[in-house]
C-alpha cells in the first residue's frame, strides 16, 4: 500500500551526509509539480540576492513507502572509486579476468532470460488454470439453475484467493505489494531500500500475483512481472552469498552498484517481454519508462535477454499445444492476433483521421481523470493500511466482496442474445455458442449468450481478446458496453491500492478497449472502422493518457496484435493522448513515486535552481577527518552521525597547508575498524603496508538493502588511542564543484554521472578546502523551497485547465476580435 499524507516526497538517508544534521520528519510539504510544459511568468526578473535568506532549519526524513510498508532508504553510488587499494587491484587483473568478466555478463543475461521466461509462463499457466477451474465450476452451477450457490462459490473463492495473496504480502514480504514498477524506477534512478529485490520478495511476488489475478480483481500481472524480472536480475547481481557458500572470486565482479543497475534494467525489460511476449517493446519500456542512465552496450545485452525470453515462451506454447497444460490456452500468454482473419476489416481512410484524433483526446481526458481519482483513493487506502495488518486484510476483503458483487450482479441486467449465425455452427449440443469469443451463457437459455458475462466472467486477457476481435460489430450491446466501461473504470481505480501484488497495465488496456468499442458504437455508420480496430486504438489512447509512454506502448501494441497496418493510427493516437493528458497531471507511475516518498531526480532543472548557487543549499556542520586520524575520533563521529561520506583533509605536517585529499565512505571506515590494522603513532603507512592486510574484495559493496553498522564494531580503550591512515582507502579523485556554480548545472552533473556525493569547494584559496557536500537530498524541491520559500512561485507550471481558465481565454478572444474589428 502507499504512504499516508504525512509521508510525502522524502529524501534518502544518504541525504544525511557530512553536511547535514539529522532532523525529525517534516510536518508538511508542498505538493510537487512535475514535468514542465511552460514556465509561469517567463520574463520574471532575477531575484535580488538579499531575498534569498534561509528560513528555519529544513526538517527532513529518510523514510519512504516500499511496497506496502514504510522503510529507510539509501542512495546508490555509481561513482568509480580511485585509491591506492583499488588501483592496485585493477593492475593485478590480467587478460583472463577481463574475458571472464565479459563472458559472465552475457551468461547472466542468458540465465536471466531463461528464468524470467519460465517464471512468466508459470504465472500465466497458474492464472489460466486457477481462474479457469473457478469459472468452470460457476458455469456448471449456473447451468443447473443454482444461482445463489454459484454466487457464493464465486465470491468465496475470490475472497479466499485475495486474502491469501494479501496475507503473505503483509506478513512475509511487504516490499512485494503493488506493481513494483515505482520501486524499480526509483532504484534505477539511484534509490535503494531493504528487501526490495530479495529472494523472499521474489517468491511472494510470484505466488501473490497468481492468487490476486485469479481472484477476479481488476488488476494485471504485467507490473509485477517487471518487478519479478528485476528481482531475478538483482539476485544474480549480488556477487555470491556467504550464507549459501557462493563465494567464488569471479562472482565478486558484480559487487558494485553500476553492474547491478545494468542487470536490474535488463531484468525489468525481460519482465515486460514475459508479460506481453514483446521483446522489442520490453527493451523500449525499460529505456523510456524506467532507466535514468542508458548505454548502447546495455541495449544490445537487453535485447539479447528479451529475445531469450521470447524463445522460451514460444517453446512452452508449443508444448502446451498438445493440451497437456490443463486449461491453459493462447490467452494465458497475451497475444491478440488480429491479422490472420478479416484483413479487409483492418483498413482505414483519410476521413477516419479526425475520429482517431477524437479518440486520442477523449482517452487523454479519461486517463488524466483516472490518475487523479487513483491518487485520491490511494491516500484514503494509506490511512486505513497504517492501522496495521488487520486493517489491510479488511480493506482487501471489502474490495473483493464489492468486486464479486459487481462482476456477478451486473450480467443479470444484460439481455440474452442469440448465438451469431456466421461461421461454424451457432451452438454446441449443450447450448454454448461457438465463436471467436469465449461466450458465457450465464442464465440465458440454450443457443444464447450474455455479452456482459462473457467479459466479466473471464480473465482479463480473454476479455481483451474478445474486444479486439474483428468482424464482431454486432456481438455486444451498447448498454452492455457502457456498463462494462463504467465498472471497469471504477474497479480499476479501487483495486490497485490493496496490499497484494497488482499491476495497472492490463486493466488499463481492458478499460481502453471497452472505451474504444463504445466510441465505435456511438459513431455507428459514420465511421467505417471495425469495432475491434477502434478497441485497439482506445487501449492505446487510454495507455497514453495514464502511463504517458509513446514509443514503447506503440511497439508493445503492435507486437500484441501482430499487425503493422495499425502503426500510423497507433502512433497518432498516442501522440495526441499524451500531449493532451500532460496538460492535466503527470503519469500514474510518477504520481505514485511522489506519493510513496521515493526521491526521484527528474531530468530537468526547476527555474529557481538557476537563481541559486550550490553554496545556497549546502548546510553544516561539516564533519571531516585528517589523513591520519585517531581511532577514537572515527568511532565517535560514526556513532554520533548518520553520514555516509566524509572529506579527508591533509594538514601540516602532512602538507604545507590544508588541502583536500579526497572522500572516504562510511562503509570503508567500518571495514578498517573491523580489521583493526591501527598505527601506534600519527604517521603515514609505507607503500607496502596494504600487502597481505587488505584486499579489494574486503570493500566490495554489499547486496541491496544490506549494510554494516557501527554497533557491530568493538574497539578496546587502548585501540581508541591509536591511529589509522585513511589515505590508501580514500577516493582521491571525487567530483567537485565550485560554490558559485548554479544549482541547475550541478544537478545535471549529479544526475548524469549518477553520484551520491558531490563536494563543494571554495572560490578563494584562503578558506577551508571544503565548503560542504551535495547529495540527492539537496536537489529535492522540498528541501530547497524549505530553505528559500520566497522561490515557491518560480517553478515550472503545467498548462492546466483550471477553474475559469476557459472563460478567461474566451473573453480574451472576444476582446481581440473587438479590437481588431
């Protein structure tokens, strides 16, 4: 579940670096405006520097919602450390080590593709069979006129499945709640949290997703599959495990955040491929929606992995073609092939372009409203879930009962329709309709079907296939389409906030397809477009209005439908829907990121950042160490602060004047204290001092969410009086900026390089060699505007249709016409 109103956008604990003190949580923060379209008051004059006074101390917290629980979060460090120890380690690596590293990367990609493909197939197979058995049993009771028994079986099974999924999520791994895409996106932006990619989270994600999707809840399995693929990749990137005896040297090549980031990106793309069997779409989804850093080599490896996933899925589909997979069919793996039949119905003309544009505009408005309503609902759910696990389960039970009543009750309002007469025989001996669609008789007599039941009493994949089918313009009644659209829209908003693993992608596709069918029915003979084609365009417009993705969604839809003829129309409707929807709010994933409090760094700088220098946001007191420091001082600073990096400054007699030597990490200091290689006097150790005492692997980055603590270190009183030489372990070439650099320019450097700490040095030489340290925390709008509230009005604003805006524009138009006349 998501965070409460008190847990808004919050920075990571890495923000509490050597330049900031630890503060209590914020009482309130201003909501943030995201992606820019226009700047309010474009010609605003520069602010007087005298106005940039600081307000009261800016209070921050280092907690965000991960899955369904609040967790402490950290920043990842992608900077390459250069010191004597690591330089020696690189020089010792030979040609064989380099070849082994490259081969290992490709081997991991192949293994990630194989495992993700198998997991994706297992999830689809399980959902198809569990939900199929439930629907078969319900249909049998309905055929025998045991209507109440059918309802209690349907509702009871749904309730049991959802409570099971919610229970294991709440009690075993809260990090597995939700879709997981916001957490993956935050991780790839540089934010880490405990258990986000653990083996326990992976197991709960798989099992919980199967149970939740099978419970007829209006959720999908695509989002959880992205998180599942990322978990599989992250486990490969742990670099082995001492607990399980996996300590081979060649596994340790990946004990760093850079390689783990690449593997998680590859795994996320593989998850999309496993959900939609769309390898190219999976690569583009990871590039467009998730990743903050992308390299050409990563594209090649990601494409290789998604291709492996596609091959694995194809192999399993062929194995199941013999009927050995139970109720599993083509619907289990989403593939809406609309090109093999009715090709003449997939044509369109120039006169249809205005209709396509209209579909995009309406889809954008519906998508923006969908995002708005979901945020309101999630805030209410968060208040309920904060009360404990019992309330989480009660909320899940209430949503399940409401969904069952809606899904089972609404088909009673739909009229019975005779089976279509075209094609094969209209009905089977037991009265079931033969057609491209999986029709449900529900309470209808033999030879008839219930169109609403055919959509409600199916898994979402089969319902989408029914709506995408061409040549079925007369299969659904307009009132049934309207009822299903309203129910699908409302249930999609209400279902996502439960604690169980749940996705948004498939419900949005289904709701959009229903909207497209409804538009086609309203247009009637005005348009010659087939209703199945308009349903596909409706899905594209609704996806663009909610997710705000264009290229990846376009390719995914083309791979789903297996029809390139749709390319121009899908491109047009996506461009229109995204452009219009951006005028109202941000994408649903960005909104959830902000609601969870995950400190995601955007790719653009706010206007007020150009009016500030880095010296305007760094704070104190500054904690730093001498090049040769007393052990007692190191222990005291580590125990009294939560900082994760400290400047190392050489002073006389080690240097003629105070000079910045570099930056030492907290994790490396803890390793030094545990090793107890101390010096009796404050002197620099000789060059060969490290030989036999330290190895580079001693300082390897631990797995995601894991870290050492100062409380685990025991130092005797005698050792407290000794000294430690920090020079061999200090990053001697950290990134630095001058204190007069604009904050906007520093943000570009910080984000593009993927830094965790950015040292600020003085402009003049007669001051301390370090002014402070910039972290992710310092670039968060809440922190900056908390220090300088006068800049609140100088932010990027969306071009929004606010109350009275249309009337104001209309009056301006009338005045212009009158003046020109």
